[in-house]
């Protein structure tokens, strides 16, 4: 059964079609098939690209997946592109406006209106803590059109339109009522504070002085699924891997800003029990996580120390369909472990002892990651 699933859902890619795949590629195929079989509560998609050999392994990586807050990486790219053009500097201050607040992780929401925050501070809050308010302040600085234009330039196919984080909520709740287009930051906090979907439906109805019976969908879950089906903030894992590869290859930013962004991604505090928890201790992971209702992602660049030059592997993985993010986290952790067990990160040594580390200390998850 595992072999059948493997053949049906995985494929190998290489820069040279006639080059035989390395042993790790076939082993990784089998390991990812097992991950999918063992975590049946959610669909799992994975795309892995080894920059050293040029080989890739895809498990449903060409399907469209909701990318959640991994879209904050191209926002950071657009910001740093503008810095390179001289539009502003990383030390340029932006003042918090009442319209900037968006619910979610990070500390920017604790800042009062008028507080000056530098571009550097906002960029690091956006990537390290997945701060939605910081993200939308930066999007407001460069323009959402500039973010999408950069993505289209770098990856012409496979990635859909990116929106602000506030508009994620407006579009999702918009499948309940068109009045959701007028939701404010304060409204988002009211909805976030509700402990149940029924409470959110009633709170939304109260905000617009109507009844839940008038809504176009029966539940919040139905509204979010309709939003995901729209394709906004979505794309193939293959296309997102291409975006990361262009960053690593230096095709997006100058050398200094490339190193800076990757170093910030290595400091990410969200999703500590996802891919990173399954990697061997010697591997560094520059990544960005994303979380939304019944959707989780983790995407980045794994670096393995080598005598001459670090080996770098791009991995993009997402799950969908399960409301319990902890279970999805375990599936993504298993993806990290699969990479190691295949021998890709251990000089071809499959199931190396380093792939089975003793319990490692992992910092607590940051609540509200989006």
C-alpha cells in the first residue's frame, strides 16, 4: 500500500533528466509516503530541493496550498528591495496608527498609537514572531502591489495574489457577509476573543446589527474553506521553493541583505515543534511558519555544515484539514525527521544515529502565530 501511494503521489525532478537519482531521493519518497499514511487526520504536502545535486522530491507539491504567514517572506524581500533602491533605510521610523492593528502574535499590538518603530524592528517582528500588525505596517510602506509584482517577477507561475493580513480576515468573513469588508482592527480583536465559532458568528452579527440566520454560510469553518478555495495567499509548494531558491542564490537581494534576511529567518520563534524539531542538532534552519484555521505550514532552507561549503536543502511543507494544530505540528516534525532518515542531511547515511536525538529542549510555541 505504501509503495502504491508513493508511486501515485511522489515524483523526482532533476536538472538533468538522464542523471540517476541519488539513493536519498528514493528513500525520502518512501519516508514521506509513511508520513502521509501515519498522519491521516490531515493532508500533507511537501516539496524538497537539494541545491547541491539539483534533485527534488515532491509529495503533492504541485497542488495549490494555503501558505498562511509564509507570505511574509516575500513581504520582507519587497521591503529590502526598497531599501536597496534608497526609498528608506532599515532605521527609518514608522508611527503606529489606529488602523494598523491586526490580531495575532507579536508585541506591536501593545504599542500605543503614535509609537515610532523602525523598519528593522518591524521586519524582525514580522519574521521572528509572525507579527501581523508589523506585517501590515510594512505592506503599507511598500504597497501590496509592489509585493505581488516582485513575486510575479521572480516566480511567474504557481503563486497566487498576496493580501494584507487584515484582508485575510475580511475576505474570510466576507463569505458570511459582504459587510465584513468594513471590519476594523478593533473588530478583529472582538472576534478573536470569542471562545467558540458560535460566539464568533453572534459577535459578527452584533457588529453589523443583524442575525446569524442572514449569513451566506452556515459556519465560520465553511466561510474559511470558501476563502481558501479562492486562492488568495496560496500557491504550489514547488513555486514557493523556487522563490526561496532565488533568495539563496542571490537573485533577489544584494549579498548583505540576503545574509541579513536569512539570519533573521534562523531566529524564528514560532512553530518550534514543526520541521525544526525533526532535524538533527547540527542542522541550521532559516524558515518561516504559517498558521490559519485548519492550515499549517513551515518553509525554509536547511544548512548542513560541510568542510568547504554548507550543504543547503530547501523544504516547503503544509498540512490542511485538521483543526488541532498540535497534530499538524507532529506531521511537520515527521517531515523533518524523514529528511534526515533518507540520508540527505547525513552524507548519504540513512537512519544515522543523529536522526534520533535524545529529547531536545524546544522553546514554547508563540501563541497566535498566523
